[in-house]
C-alpha cells in the first residue's frame, strides 16, 4: 500500500480502440477469433477505459501477472481519442507540483519512463525543453520559488537564466528571467497509448470496443454451460444489453469517473466538471518564432497554468489552452451542449463556489475565448512579433477536472473502492489529472501495486 494515496469510497471510465498490428474487434474480443457470445466472455480482471492510463494499467497487469486473463472495455470504436488524443503532447518534467505529493513523484518518474519507453519502441519524440518566463518584475519571486520547488522534486538540469540566455534559446521571446527546463519534451501520446495496447494484446490481453458500460452488478446465477459456477461474479453490461463477467474491475474513467462509480454503487464524489481548452495555431510560415515550449509563470491564485507556446511533433505550434466551462463532457466545440452534463455541473458539483472564488479569472478566460485579439495581446507579452494575422483557431480538448463540494479543485491522484460485494472487488482511478499522460507508466505501477494488495494476488 502506498501511504500517500487518498482513499474515499467509490468511479469508472472509457475512451477508444485501435492499435497497430493487433486483433482489435469492434463489439468483440481482441483475440483474433470471432466471439462466440458476450455472455461466455469472462476475465480475471476487466479494465474499464481505453485511454492512456487504462491501457498502461492493463499492460502492467499482464506484465506482472501473465497467468491472469485481462480485458479492456472501451465505449468508442477507437482507443485513446478523448483526453489522450486531445492534449498538447508535452512530456512534463514535474516542476509545478507540491513537493512530496504523489503528483510530483509520479510525474518525475513517469517522464523518465516515457523517454525510456519511446527509445525502446522507436517512438519519435523531441526533447526540446521549456522556458518558464517572467515578463514582469513582480513575477520574479514566484519564478524563483518555482525553481526551488523543481529542485525539491528532483527535476533534472534546471537553471535560472537571465535575458541574454533567454534570447539565445528563444530569439524572439522577451523576458526578465526564466527557468530553463531542458528535460521537457513533446510526443504524440495517442501513439504511445496505441503502443501500450499493442503490448497488452501481444501479451494475451483482450480489447473490446463499442462497449459502453451501462450496468455493473453481481451475478445472480452461473452463466449457461459454465463449469466454474460463480467464479466470475461481476456482470458488466453495455447499452446493447451484451455482457461480460469478471472477478475484479479496475476503472479508469476520465470524463465519466463519477458516473461509472455511481453505476457500481460507489460514491460519485468528487464530481467531474469538464473544462474545455481551446488552442490557437501559429501559421506555418511563422513557426520559426518558437523553438521550444514557452510557459508563463503560474499564479497560485488561479487554478490553471495559463496560455503557453507548444511546438508539436508535426511541426505545428499550438498556443493555449484557455480554460472555459464545457456544457458537454465531450464538448470539443464552443456550442456543444448536453442537458444532463450541464445539470450535473450546476446542481451536483461545487462549481458555484469555484466560480465565486475565481470570478475575475473566469470572466477573463471567457473574454479571451470570444475575442482573438485579447489572446494575442497576452501572447505578445512573450513574443511581441506575433500579430492577429499570424493566428488561426485550432483544436480543443476537454479536461476532466475533479471538484469537491466546497469548490476546491482536486489536484492529486485519487484511487478508491467501495463497500459491499461489488465495492470490495473494484478499484476506481478517481482522478488522474494532468500530467496523467506523462505519468502513465508510473501510475500504472501504483495501480497494480494497489490491485495486488486490495485483491490479494
């Protein structure tokens, strides 16, 4: 048992499934053979959720316990298309997070593991570094405090640099002082997630797509033709009433962690509040303005890091994201709306308290989302040469932010289970916030450690 884990009482999740060289079947087992029937499909452990954390965890389970049968359920037809497929692709170094927190430890460990994994698998990445830049005198004390935090967290090769060295690294960037973090990189996380899925399947794991979990319950009788009786006592049904059976469940819910937890009879708290992050694109002919990641100095009064400059593996440069409330959990467009999702946010979460505490920040984010010139004015603090004509509107992602009823953002990872017959057989990954992609391999080891202890393997 890891002492720094937080345990509550109840969560579950989903994403998408396609991977190179595998035997993935929509609505069926990834075994290379057509499924005989859903009801005859049984596993020792089922992982609900085909994002990067769920796939890393399934892979880690197969590596540690090759004799176990493990299945992954995914509601989409492809894997890793939501949070995993809609992020900036930064390999974070671990500088921002509270020293000794699980988030800090797993990020530092996870970054090293991601680089190692990419080297082993031949997955392209760029260790292009990051500058965290103070553009105002009042930001310098916060920058220096952040530098000290990074040293405490064990981030590699950090340096405080002055204006002259800022110019050497980023010729078009202005700043008074910066933290040079050369260990930061960029990668395509969906490619990594699909590689995890390939490893998992090669080790004998099964991936089932188009399986949107609707019910999780205890079996009332043995399945037809079963010789094992109730060896697999948990029944998981999808929206088509197809079912699979298993002994234990691990949920990696992402945007649906609270709802899947509720399906399993566990607590829905903390609730998920979706925040959409819109990115802008620097026109290709202006990409020379940015060489590596350029970040602002974070302000602890506000919940998010602020708009930053991120080069991408395809050569594009993303500018963003902002952070505005989404009224649909998978609402990647500004006017996407779900009545159920909106009511959940308004009635069941602590959003009103968060909004009151951060009113000016929220209004400013909405203003910048609506008016391109406002965002460009902010970007010009760092790179004055950027103009509105250099910018295009780009993609968006939705962040699954866990929020408690007092309006506090849940910043660290939460793993929990529940009580009763089902609750004792479920491990919920309740909150895996950014940098979950960077930390995915380290998180997966923590999850398997907890499975080992909780389920007594």
